[in-house]
C-alpha cells in the first residue's frame, strides 16, 4: 500500500504548495481589509502569518520522521514547504514593519533590542535567510553536499526559536503555542538517531528534518 502511495506521490508536482502559500497570504490580507479581523486587524494579520509560517515549518520538519517510521516518502515537497514557511515569515515581518511600526526605524531597532520575543523572532528569521537562499540545486552543487548539509542544520536551532517566539507573543502559558513547541521538540528528537545517515541525493528546501 505504501509503495503504491509513494509511486502516486512521485507523479505529483510540488508547485501547488507555493500557490497555496500565496493564496493564504492574499486571503488573510483580504480578510484584514474587509474588517473580519476587527478590532485590531494589523495584530491579527501578524498573528495569522506567523502561525502559518510555524505550521509550514512543522510540516517540513515532519517529512523525514514520517518516511523513517512509516515508509511514506513525501520528501519531494520539503523544499516547497520550507520556502513557504520562509515566505510566510517574511509576510509576518512585513506587516510588523510596514503596518505596526509604520516604518519608524528607530522604534523598530529599539524593539528588536529591548523586547526578547522580537529579538528571538528576528534571530530565527535571519537564520532562515541563508537556508532559503541556498534551497536550490545550483547552490547544492556549488557548496557541495557536506557543506550544504552543515549549513542547513541551522533549522535545528531556528525551529525552537520560532516556537519560543510564538509562546512569548501569546503571553502566558496558552495551549496552542505549547502544543506547537512540543511537536517541534518531538520532531527534532525523532531526527536525532538519523543524524549520521547519508542525506538524500537531492535534498530539498529549508533544511527540515
């Protein structure tokens, strides 16, 4: 059964994931414009984009454990999921910079330094930049497999930072961010025994476990 599913999956393209991410960004923006996110549409939009970034990141992290423990091979979608997480994070950042901070650079820099949850979020986003920039076959060939894999291990540091940022944003011990944090820690723990195994010949995206 799993072999038949894997054969079917091999025929599926990954590009619909990018379309889904773009559609979600547009839909939530339209919801904010229409008044559906009152009384604070900017904060709600930040929240939705940030949560989607975390969900796409978790999905990308889940693919290797899923293959390892069930045999279901969805690895061809890892690059698209990881890059979609990055695009969502950029949308989240853009709303904060343009609509929340309204372009006040001094205030933005002050918040990044003085507010720990923003510091952690910016650190995670900066870690995602080199991963997104090298998430294509040409850079894999240019860097070489070993160097590329070492670089993309940054995801094991940035994923917990994203979860911590999410917890701090929600303020207090709320269930949803704690569930996401637990899922990330579980997925990273499941990845540990496989660290020394050879990586796939054509790895994909923001290095997700």
